[in-house]
C-alpha cells in the first residue's frame, strides 16, 4: 500500500513539474531565417520591390502581434497602423510557446501571400524537426502552430482589405508617347512595374501623397536648360567619371530583382534580392549585433517593413505622376546614341529614386532603435558575390544607397536628393506614430 502511495505521489509530482516546465527560447536569428526564406522565394518568383515590401510587412505583423499579446513590453499596432483591427487572442487547448507561435504565424502568412508559398512547407517541417531536437514537446508545437495560424488568419484579412487585390481590375498601363516622359528601356523593354501601387492603403501614412516632393526639373532639349545639365552630368559621371569605388558602390546597391544580361543573341536572366530585402537584412545585422531580444527584434523588423511599404507608396505615387524619362533614353536621344548606363534601367518612371526614398526611411527607423553613429558591417550581398561594406551610421548607408543610382546611370540627381527628403519624412512619420502610441500606453 505504501509503495502504491509513493508511486502515486511521484506521478503527481511528475505531472506538476511537466506542466510548469519552460519551453526552449528562440532568438532573433530564428526570425531572420524566416525572412531569408521569404527572400529566397521572392527571388524564385521575381517579386517586384513594392510587392516584396508588402509581403515582409504582413508576415512581420503576424509574428509581432503574437509577441504583443504575450509580452507586456510590446504594444499592439492598433492605433499605430491605419485601420488595424483588434486582433482576438486565440484560445489553445494547452501550453504553447509564444515565440514559436510568432515564427509559425509569419510562415503561415508568407505561405498564403507569396505565389510560391507552398515551398515554405519543406522549410517549416525542417524547422519543427529542429524544435523537437532542442526540447519542444509535440503538444507545445501543435498548440503553438494553432495559435500562430489563428493570428495569421486575422492578419491576412487585414491584408485583403488594403485593396491590392483590386489592382488587377484596372486598365493596362500605356506609356505616354510624348517627349520627356518615360518609355520602356532595353534590353527587355518590360512593362512598368506596379503603376497602381499608390492606390492601396498605407500602413502609417495619411495617404500615399502625404510627402509629395517638389516637381522634377522640367524636361528640355535646350542645351542651356537645367535638364540638359542634368543629362550632361549623368553622361560624364556615368562614363569617364566611374572610378573603381563608384562602380563597387553601384554594384553593391543594385538590388534589381530581374535583370537581363545580353551575350550576343542570347539574353540571360539574373535574379537578385529587392532593395527592401537588403534593408531587412541590415535590420537583422543590427538586431543580432546589439543582442536585441526576440520581442524587440520582431518590433524592429515590423516597423522597418511598414516603413518600406509606405516609402514605396510615396515613391510610386510620384513616379506615375511626373512620369519622367530615364537617363538612358534621354542621353541616347539627345547626346550620344551609343551611351549605356552601368546598371540596367528598371522598368518604371525615373522620378523619384526608389532606393533614395526607402533607404532614407529605413535609416531613420533603424536610427530610432540603435542610435546615431552605429557602426556595422553590411554583408547582405555576400551570397550574391559582392564583398561586405562597413558603415558608421545607417544614414551614411542610406546616402550611399541613394548615390549608387547616380553612379549606376539610372537616375538624375534631383530624383536622388528629393527622394531622400521624402524618405526622411516617411521614416520620421512612422516613428512618430509608434512613439505616440507607446507614450499613451505608458
């Protein structure tokens, strides 16, 4: 009888201990791996830059909302982002890990939104197998997955309401056939990317035109005009003025998701990461270097991604308003018919420079979290054969990313300068919305 009682007490003790046993901790590296996998799928699908930013934002939001519901140091994005719903906290039958739920919520959203999202299944299974090896129980994994899926469904409903799905109903965009306006460029002569992107709901901005820039320098063939001087500047600096360092800068920040390389009669497609993926990678470098917690890193990624999307909205709103000619078209028409830019011209109007807008906005947001004079090494482009570059601040990197488009021969200087002004405005606005909500909560 005593032996039976002792055995019963042992069982009760074991059950009690198991119930309160903590699951292993995940880190910001686990978040970075999901985003890397998303980037790989974007390269596979040739996802355009604005759309890539949108994917990153909703996936990051899915993970962040889980964190906000389980970590009192984080606030919900309701009241920060436009029309953000009151996300219902899921009820699961047993213990779960909110960090694991956050990762799985990100995956669930990416699987639904990205065209080749089904390819995430293999990565997810590999990830869950590794979770079992480090000590996550089957029940915790299952409950965490259920929690993440229920959050993802609510974020996907929020995504659907941004009206991106309405864009396919708009008429096909036809380039204007008038002097000084954009027209498709060689070698692919691709149709313009996302001409109606400015019609979707911004995340933090009041509207896509909130930071409308000054008009571009007016087109003119007059050799004494300001525009002709812009052309000459590109012609000289994009030719004889290209030093090895300037070439390296242009190549490092190229980030053209799909370029065509001409080898005689053969055109070869080359896939790379998008500009937004590059800045998400920089965010990851900073989070890991500063040893940010899982929760804080999720917040950083989410705010950078939202800033990227709003930056693209602002930039694209202006691109298809001013509809300005690219340097390649202008210089070939009015200065030298054989001139070629160092980089391949992207398929959309010239003004503003997208890199300038999104780099400036990202720099402002990252500076908010990590401070000025933040030294880091950017190795994001190493997998694509480009050596790492060192920076002493995010704003220094933003300026280099912006001027890279000038050295590359694909933007005029006013598109770069005014693009950075717009980007700084977007970044500061996004940060102000977050700080206002945090102040209200404290």
